[in-house]
C-alpha cells in the first residue's frame, strides 16, 4: 500500500513539472520527424504513438513526418533490385520509385496511423501527392574530387526537393483534431513522383506552419563536441562555428542545416533528439531535462524553453 502511495506521489510530481510546458504549448503546432531505431522496436513504437496521442489530448497539435529507409532497402533486396547511394542519397530510378511509394505511402504510413489510432488518437495518413500537399522538383547532386576543376552535376533520378507546401490541407486537419502523418513523397509540375529526405520535409512543414518546435528523432544522443560530450543547447551562430571547425560533419550536417533553416524562418526552436530513448518526445517537450540538442535563435537565458544545461 505504501509503495502504491509513493508511486502516486511520484506521478503527481511528474504532472506538476509538466504543467508550465503544457500551458506554454497548448494550441501550438509541433512537427516531429519520426525514424531510425524508434521505428523498429515495438516498445519504442508504442511509446511514440502514446506520446503523440497524449500531446493531442492536452491541446498540442503534433504533425508527424516519417522516414522508412531500412524498410525500402529490405523490400528492394527481396525484389533483387540493387540499392545505390551517392552522397548519402538513394539513387531512385522509376522501378525503385515504385517501391518507395509502396513502402512509404503504404506499409510504413499506414502502420504508424494504425498505431496512433490504436492508442486512442485520430491520425490521417498522407503522402505529399494527396491534395497536392508537397510540390517538388528534381534534386541534382554536386560531386567534386580534388582532381576535378569543377563539380560534376549528378542526376540521381526521382529524388526531389520541396518547392511548395499546401498549408490549407494541414491546417484543416489540425483544426479538426486530426493528427497528420505524412510520407515524404512529393509531386513535380510534370506529375512525376519524388522521394524527398524526411528531415527536409519536416523542416519545411515546420517553417510553413510556423511551428513552435521541430523535433528530429535520430539514432544518436544529439550534437557532440570534439570530446564526445553532448551539446544540449546551441544558438544558430554557435552551430555555424561548429560546422566551420569540423565538429559537425557527415550525416549530422543535413539535420543541422534543416534545423538551422527552420529557426531562421520563424520556428521557435529545433531539437535533435535521441529516438532510442523511451518517450523521447515527451521528455524533450514536457520536462526540464530533455534528451538531445536544442537549437534556437533566442538567447538561452531569455528563452521560455525547457532543457537542461542551457546556462
């Protein structure tokens, strides 16, 4: 009986800690890019779905964008279609694009929708082709070696970049208490389909919706310094310096640039968080601790944002 009472007191304490953040973010939009290990573990998948449902239940408006690279690779392998990457991006011919649409727009998207709905939410699955949500154009990759006098422009097929997002459809869904779950597939002016990096789609959505927060779930603890310690809070000029001196490099660069663009275009804060941690979304939004790196344009001592180690 005593143990039960102590657990109840502890639960009450957690709810009390969350109160200021619940009040601050009520009615605000939060864009979450969901991917990596968080999509592979059953425990993490269910925890993520409950987090999203809880946010909606307390008046916060989550918009989910998901990836699906491992699932795409697995199906391509089963179909004996070779995967090729240039600059970290999958070369996507017409045959591969068919698989991308099946996996992202079908299997993965509907699994996430079902999971959220199974925990009491009202999720609606979309691709960027639905309602002309995401307009895109072909992304051409620049490649240059030390021996080359000028960069080579490489066509990697149906890989795109966002040119326009139709805000009206998303706003209608959010205002009707639905949770949009978006697969990062866009459509070109010629009707062609394009596979787009999910981080970039999430960032552009956050910018267009003027979201309070952009959360990018990763398979790392966040942004590390050169000694391997987690950098919990950064301002945009600090991020620029870390890129310049090589502290931030490789696969973290696209996420960082996406986060920088979002806060420079009016999103209050961007967070690169560890999706391997159970309930990472709630920990980052509704507690004082946080589980990753926060990036903002606002001086840290003035910002009404929750995170440890910002002083």
